[in-house]
């Protein structure tokens, strides 16, 4: 039995935060943000709109496009670093209940921007083992809730949104997810983190602790490690599976920074039409980034049945991952 990537869905909030608005909020400029990151705007959740709310909307679309009944879903994994609740309950259980699936196995994973690839590897393992038949994988983030809008190094980067996919059993090897590589190195944990709020923080200075729940990043160091790690990882997964870069229909990297994406694409000698770019309009949406990008090419008609996707992500932890995934759903024509 194999695991197939059956469908995709996404949701973005209606409110848009532009670079021009950020110019008023912090000492920055549209020109600087665009040149350094490629980002022009990002979407921000409405007041009262939670990570699970966005995840549900993406999930409903993915389920509808899969052709499955909702009751066929037997596991839900949510990749997020901005859950509805700190520690518990998991956002996945809230998504399950909002979908009316109150008895399925549901849990969150925390792998930052690599979360969707990590969740995909877990779904693949459950499906191929025969333990589950149809797994709903959700990447959902309300990063605006953990962004310090006085920190010009981070507030220009992050946005909100959600993406979801259905991973299902198939007996056709041609539909199977080919391979997934994942890794981590906690030695670089301080490059991208939320320093307080967990059991490792001091709980007697609430103001300092609350401020420490915002994301902190060492931008230059993170950039260098990301380019090196992502390039090595995608070269390795292609070589180990004897697949040339020219055979990739869509290279779907985590949408963190245009310069990182370009560096990896250039290293693989990918043509411009192979590289999927959404960072300009969504910014960095962490665990939601890759499924939102896949949904973009699906809804534009670029993603068709049988197309081979190369996914690639890097995030806090540090974590990284890549995946070779044929699309086994029906494309829009």
C-alpha cells in the first residue's frame, strides 16, 4: 500500500498588511523590504479569527476536492507554531470538532516552517503501514499573534493563513509519494525562536515573559544556514532517487525569502517556470506556506494530475525537510 497526495486547499484572511502600512509602523521602507525579502504584502487574521478557524476552511476545501466523504478522514495532523491554546488542547482536536469529526485521532506537531513536510512524512508512514486510510494534513498559522510589530527585523516577514491536503491509500505506485527527507539541529536553536513562555522561562517577570513569546530571529545567520541546508537537502533527495532537476514540474519551497528561494533554484539550475513563488503576496506563513503555495498553482490551473512536486522547507529548531510528491488529484483545466 502506498500514500498518495490526493487534494489541496487553502485559506487566507481578507485583511492585507502592505509594506506601505509597515513604513508607518516601524523604521523601514517598501524598497528595503522588497529588495531583501521579495515580500510586498501579507494577510492578517480578523479579530477573533483563530488558527483553527483558518485550518477548518482550508480543510473543508481539501476534503471537497478529494471526492471523499468527510467521515472517511481517520486522522488529522496540524502543523503550527501559533496554536489556539498554549500546550493543550491541540489545534488539531479543535479542527476535528469544528469539522464534526469528534472521534478521529488528532494531534499537533511543532517543526516551525518545516511543519507541513514533517506532517506529510507522518501521514505517509501511517498510511503505508495500513494503520490509517485517509489523513488530513493541515498547516495553519496566525503568526500575527506572536509577531512583535515594533521589531522591524521580524514584523515585515510574517503573515497568516492555512493550507490542507488529503493523503490517502493507493495501490498504484505511480501515485505514491516517492520520498521524504527530514532533519534537525538544535545547536542552532537561538537563530529563530520564541525565547519565553515555556517551562524553560522564568515565571516571575510577566512583562518580560510576555514579550519573550514573540518571535526573535538572527536574520543574517539564519539566511546563511538556510541556503546551505536547503541546497544540500534537495540535491541529496534528487540524487538518492535518481531524479534529475529537469524532471521536477514544480519546485515548491517554503516561502520565507525570495533570495533564499532564488539561491536554491539557481543551485539546482531550475528554469523560472519550475519555481513556485507566492512570497510576494503572502509573506512567510510558516507551516502553512507550502500548502498555500501548492494551492495557488492548483487554482491557477498549473498543477495537473501526475505533476511531480519537489517540496523544500527550513525553519526554527532548526528543522528542515524535502519531499518528492506526485500530485494524484484531478487538476483544474
